[in-house]
C-alpha cells in the first residue's frame, strides 16, 4: 500500500488536509467547560481527540475503525459547579493525567488524583508537521498550570504528536517549577483501554521484578489475564516495580484474543512505577495501565511527603509516554 509520504512526494496530494484532517469542535459535552476539542484523523493511522478544556488530555481514540479507549459509563460528566470527588467526574479517555499535586487517594487536603484533568490548557498551538522521512502528521501543544495564589508555581508544557501510517500517540510533558521554593510534583498517566481490545482472556504483559496487589477482592489475583464480566462493583489494582527497560523505556503490552494490540511505553528514569487497574464490572469494563513517578500506597506513601519527588526552584522534569496500536494482517 502506498504510504502518505509517497503520495505527497509523487504530487498526488493537493492539500495535507486530505491526509491529516484536524477539526476544532465547540459545544462537545465530552470535553468540559466550553466544549472545545481537537478531532484528528490521520491516513493509515488513528482517529483521536485532544481535550484542551481537560488538561490537554486524550479522549476517544479509534484504530482501524475500532474504538480502543475506554469511555466511562458517566458519559459526559462535564464541569462541576461545586467540589466533587474525582471519580464522580471520571469520564474516561485514552490518557487522563493525574496530579500534579496528588495521585491516588485524597491526602493532606489534596483531592484524589489531583487537579490537572480539570484545568484548562492555554497557549494551545495546533500544527501540521512533517517527519524527516516525509510522513505528514499533527502536533498539538499547550500549557497547563498547577498553581496556587499562596503556594506552588508549577507549569506543564505538553506536546502530543502523531504521524500518518504510524498508529501511535507520543506525549511529552516538560514540567517546570517557576516558583522560588521547592514543589512536590506527583504525576500518573491513567491510560485506559476498553472493548474490543479488552475482552475476557485479554493478556497483559509487563516485565518487572515485582508485582503486588493493593488489597484482596473478588477479582481473580492474576494481572496477566483479564477476567470475565462480574455483576457487582469490584476492582483490582497492582503495582509493578523494578521495571525492565530497553534504552530507558519500559513497556506494557495488551493483546486481545482476536490479536488486537495496545502498547504503552514510557521512560523509567522519570516514571519508575506502573499501576494496573482492572474493573470487570458489567457495562463499566475497563483496563488501566498507569505509569507514575510516586507510590499510591505502602510505607513510602505513609511517610512525610508521600514519596513524591520534589522539584527545585527553576528545575525541569521531562516525562514521555507513547501509546501504540497494531492488529493482525489480513
């Protein structure tokens, strides 16, 4: 099959909009206050949406005509006029950023999973770009603040990039402490998959020294195989430590019984933990793979500072996450 880069080089394409279609939508209830979203469709690759009203996170994603990102039964929770629990606003999407003030359960006056996903991005730039090999693509960048009048001064400068004929999303965050004092920075990338990628028997492969479950429950204690549907509310959460990395990158691979594959990759120098969330309740049915830089439970969590790295004044932390898809040929 002729690639997008070859079509451009041969002069067959009059406008790159024919290969990289980007549309800004307004009034989309899934994307939060103001309802803005960027819907991107790439030749030979993915269709996905980026949500500037939701911390420039990634919402719905389709690959080969199949939905691959989990969507919550809440549908479109929208903004909240009053304080509510994070889980009451969890509408799903491929990548939901947790932090930067807290990840995991509420603690020390900080809400569950922090405020990033409820913060509007600004200085957003959307551009068509060309890779060195001629492949066209899209890059969306913007800034999301984690700030308080009487507190922290942390900014996240985010870029999301995708290319034609390359079904992957590349997310890079440059996190900067613009304050004059140290700031704790906790970050977790809640990568969420659903059916038809997640089915009974879907396999999860992670190379790590240890894998420990948070607490026992009715969900089988087997992180490698997704269980069958249950008709009550229960979940299982595991943490992987001692992640095996190749050239600094670890990976978690999800393979459906039909051969559809999703793979999360991330740099372990800044994200040394991986959490796995299994929620097999009927009509909820989710799998989360969550690279993170801090613990969500255990002795470190119980210590002062909860095991969260501290960013010095003027210092920068760069995190990188990639989500890639593939399917059987034919």
